[in-house]
C-alpha cells in the first residue's frame, strides 16, 4: 500500500480537536523504510537500529554479570540480542532464556527468531508458555513467560540449565516479574558462591525508568541504544478527556477526512465491549459522511474474535481497526490513537498478567505517564499475592514474608495473601513462620490459582474430577463463547439449549459436552457461536492438567448426568467467593459483606438464586459477579465452618 512519506503534519489537528502537538520526540537515527515489497529477513535484521551497535554491545555484555539495556520499541532488542549472544558464543554451554510478560509475545517472538535463524521452531529456538512447551534438547534460545521461568525455578532454584537470563519488558512489571527478579538474583549470587558457571542477567526495557533495576542488580551498568526504525511523532491531548470515547471519535473522523485515503488508523481501546461499540458508532457515522470523504472500513480486533476475523485487519483497505490496549503495534507507519486507558486486573490470588478470565477485579486506570508515576507499585500493593506466596514456598524460599521483592508489597497485602492460603489449607502459620501443608505442596504443582488447584485436588472426594477438570480448563482460556453483538438474537436462540438453571459453570460444561459429541466439528461451532480456537485450547489445557492429576495418582471419575456433586465441589473450593440473596432482593458477598450484583451476561441474571459462588468480581458502576454457580448454603458451611463462624461474628460486632 503506498504511504505518504511525511508524518502527519501538526496542522492536521485543528483548534477544537482534543489533540494538539505538544512534543515532537527526537526521531533518533532514521532508517530507510522497508516498504511493502517482500524483504528478506537477513536484510531486515541489518536494517535494525541495534545492528550498528552489535560488536560493541557483545563486548560489553561479555564482560558483565548483569546489564540493563534500554532501546526504543522495534529497535531489535528482543529478537537480536539473544541471537548476537548465541552467535558470539556467549552462554553456549547452556540455554539463553528470554522472559516475556505476555504469552502471545513469547510465541510470536520465538517464531520470528526461528525464521531469522532459518530453523524449525522448537529446535534451536523454542518457547514455553503455560500449557505449551515447544522446545527440545537442542533448544538454546528459549522464549518464555515470566511465570514459566518461575515454575522451572521450583525444580532448579539455581537455574542451572541457563547461562543467560534476559528479563525483557521489565517496565511492564507485575508481581510475577518481581518475584522472578528476586529468584534470578538469588540464583546468580548462589552460583558465584558455589563456584558454578555464572549466570548472566540482562534486563531490557523500552523506557528510561531503569534506576530501580540497575540498583536491584547490584548497580549494574545501563546500556543505551540510540535510534528507532520508523519516525514517530507524538501528540497529546491538551486536557485530560473525561469522555475519551467521544474524543477518539472526533479524532478518527478528523483524520479520516484529512489524511490520504491510503492511511490506516489504529485505535487502542480497553476491551471487547468498547471496541465493538466504537466500531458500531464509526460505521453509523461513516454512512452519513459526504462522498468526498471516501469509504471507511471498520475492523474490530480482539483476542476472542475467531482467527479468520482477526486476520481481516491485514487485508488492504481504508479502515479503522480498533484493538485492545495490550496489543503492541509493529513499527508500521500508521496513525495510532490511544486513549491511554487499560484494564488492569486486580485479582484475589494471582498475577496481574493472567488473561482476563482469571482476573478477579477489573479496575480502569487512567495512565498519565506509564513511565514513572509508580503505577506498578500501587497496582502491586492492591494485588493479592496468594499464588505468588504459594510459589515462593514451593521454591523453598525460607522466609517468604521477608523475600527480597524489588518493590515490597505492603505488609497488609502479604498478610491477606498468607491468610487466604491458610483458609484454603495450603499453608500453616506459626508466628512469623509460614510453611506449606501437604495440600499446599500439591496445589503448587498446578499452574493454576490456588482456589482452582484446591477445587481440582478435592474433586475426587466428590467423584467428579473429570467435570471439574473441564470447568477449570474452560475458565483458564479466553471465553469459548463468541458473541457478535449484531447477532444477539441468534446467539440467544441457539444458546438456549445449553443453558443450565444451575448456573454458568454448568452451562459451559453442557457446551463442552456438546462440542465433544460432535468431535469439535467446525460447522457446529459456527452455528452455535462457539469459538473453536479457544475450545481447542481448552482441550490442550485439560489434557495437561489431567496429566498432572494422573502423576499425583488422583482418582479421575465422572459424575455423569448428576451435577450436584460438581456444584458441591465448587462450593468447597470457591467458598471465599460466595454471595447470598438478601430479603430486599439484592446480593451481599459473604467474604467482604459488600453489595454485589449478578452480571447481565450470566445465565442466572433473571433468576434469584438464594446462594451462589462466583469466579470473579467486575468493578464497573456496580460490583458484578461473573460466572456463577448455584450452591446450597449448607455446603459452604461444611466447606469452611470456622471461616464462616468468623464472618458471622464480624457482621454482628
Ligand atoms: O524488542 P524490540 O521492541 O526492541 O524489537 P524486536 O521485538 O526485536 O523487533 C525488531 C523487529 O523485528 C521489528 O521491528 C519487526 O520488524 C520484527 N519482528 C517481527 O517481524 N515479528 C515479531 N514477532 C517481532 C519482531
Ligand atoms: Mg522487545
């Protein structure tokens, strides 16, 4: 597609538009654009800003134990540095591990590097993410999520298989990253003390705010990389926009009217609902524009869209794709509009970076300055650390409450995390000493949130392990339900046959069973608005969880048509997420006594169940419970009598 060689001029943003030119970042070393002709990957590698600094960089890193490395996004840090190290023979005795906060990034980066090295993915270059291991004994460049390296450290606290660990995207810090940094730092120190092959640590970031990393890794030197692949001009709104959707719309249509027709616009939104809503509005408005404006093609893009629909963004056409905030654009010359908002999950018992289904709360955060307002610290202190603590204990960290976190979580959140694990029966606490119970040890073997691993572990007592495996797998991937808003009525009509009056978990179970009955037939998926790709992931996740169960000699039985046991098992595992109907028809969460409501997406939305357990709380205008299961109040009592006695006392006092 031909492109205007000039960046958008400042005058494009008229007075009255929310955008104005505030800062023109120094473009650094400008490189010729690759254009759209097929370019071979070797030539592309040589065009990257990092290529010029290659020799110098290798020499510096060779001499250092730890280094912090800064360079603009797209300059080639992630794909090139591991290759440079490998090619220079640094760390050849072991594996060069590169950690990523996001699963998709780990996968696509490994694929890209394998392509550049002209090897089959899984051989020299591979990746491991939760529920997927594409590596072999030959793998020397290994991309992985933060969580996976942490998990490996459980069996190998000195990370002896690795000679280099690259902690990438360090600016996107999560609780996982923080713990990982601590574990890597300890491994590095102990390997020196024990005269083992040293572990090189490279921290990489796209932002300048790296003092903390440098300090933490024994004041390691900070290396800067100049330059970026494409010129970028940044425009900011003059004032904070309270109605950012409106502001985005105004800007979209202004650009659409003024920019050449070949220009694409990429708009980042916070999630599926917002993307669909904006796409609808854009389509409506574009129908009423004068013909001189040219046509507008609007293409939504988010993870739960079927793959074929996601690929539409790559088809050439004038368009306004809308994408979730987390998608990193590749350094292409497009006009990107971002509202600087994202959903940040704050969840009970897990890391921030788990996919949305695992997030317990959603909070909408206005990011004023992602580079330095301490966002991650505040998020972290609000985030429940239960699953992190469980992992640390499984790693053999002796004194979890005094672990060397890069930024310490508040004592209060640490206490809450430990208390939750106590209630779940995963840990014992005597004064300041916290230790794993036999149940906790088993729980740590599953790559799941503590409450889910507990539910799975107790499922044999209710003779329904097969069903619980299915339900937990369904909850561990992005939604298997595909809900195109334009076809709402059709969706409701076909879904009716799966709906269970016992709640969302049982409804999902029905859908899974129907899917299995037709052996995952693609037409069936399309007719029933089931996302077949995500269902495929469910099957994989389930198979892997089932393997772990088998290794633990768990008795895997099916409760067949009687689902009472399954619900009872969920009540026993998720009792901390329970709510009860009040005389006035509202609901109250039993743990916190806060008012909660049934989310409209739940099959129980129209019903008035007396007592439910739920998966997550969604904080918007109200506090909504998502994914509900009908339970008996007695089951909750039998699951945790002491806990509910205490809750009752708390309400009375
Ligand atoms: O890490 P950093 O943001 O500095 O850059 P990178 O991820 O190493 O990407 C360097 C270049 O590799 C990008 O500009 C893309 O041209 C290419 N790349 C790609 O084609 N596919 C990927 N999955 C990642 C990178
Ligand atoms: Mg990178």
